[in-house]
C-alpha cells in the first residue's frame, strides 16, 4: 500500500513537471495574495508536522502580491515545507516567511534539519536527484519536488535558491517579481 501510494505520487509529479516544462504554462496570470498561498501551503503540511512533533510557524508581510497561478504557488511552497518537515528531526521548528525586497517578493522556508552538503547543493533541483536516497524512500519522496519548485518559480519569472550548512539546517528562498502596488495612473492634463 505504501509503495502504491508512492507510485501514484510519482506519476502525478511527473505529469505536473511535464506540464510545467511546456512553454506558456501560465495562460492568464491572476493577482495572487502571497499570504493566502503561505497559509494554505502550511495548512497542508501541518498534520504531518504535528505527527513528527515539529513546530510550524509563518510570518508574512501584509499586502504581498504577485501575478501568477495561486495553486501552483501553493504547490511550490508546500513542496518546500514538506521537505523541511521530512528532513528535520522531532522537536525542531520549520519557519515560513514572506517579505518584499525591492521589486521582489521572497518566500523563505527555513528548517533546523541535517543540512545539505555544499557539493550537493547545485544538484538538488535536478529531477530525481536525492541527497539521502534512504531517507527519501522512508518519507515517500520521489525526487521531483524541488524540480517542480524550480519550474514553478521560472514560470512566474523568478527563481529559487538554497542556503544550507551541514548540521545547521537549510533555507530555501523563492524570489518572484512583486505585483505593482497600484495600477499605473493615466496622465491627465500633464499631471503624473
């Protein structure tokens, strides 16, 4: 039963990744509330975190918005939070934050897990690549989660980066173009 569930997840993630790799996946981008994305992504992982005695926390600046697909962004943030929970020990904390930095919205997921060796950090966004294959099998990982995050970010005009140190945990940061604070005003009688 565990293996059939893992196989179903693998097939779904392969389909999702294939769709993301097709050009122009985001047909009509919508204005997306980043706070709502973070709340939904964290809620999807909360039960698994509680089962492993891992505290989940989120802090999001008010009014953060991006253009794109809310469900894809929830998937991306959810994948990062799921990984953080799966690769953390019991009685640790996973934090999710979002803030605006210039013209960019940064969504960060930080854990107190085992960390990722420096030599492995460039490869973790490759399809099927796993730093710890044994642990991935134990958690039901497919090796596609971070590849999906990378493609979702790229399709939204952004990217994802990682900071990690062995024994000190990891921080993944999605950087997406921020939506304008307000629509551009039309000039009337020479006024800006």
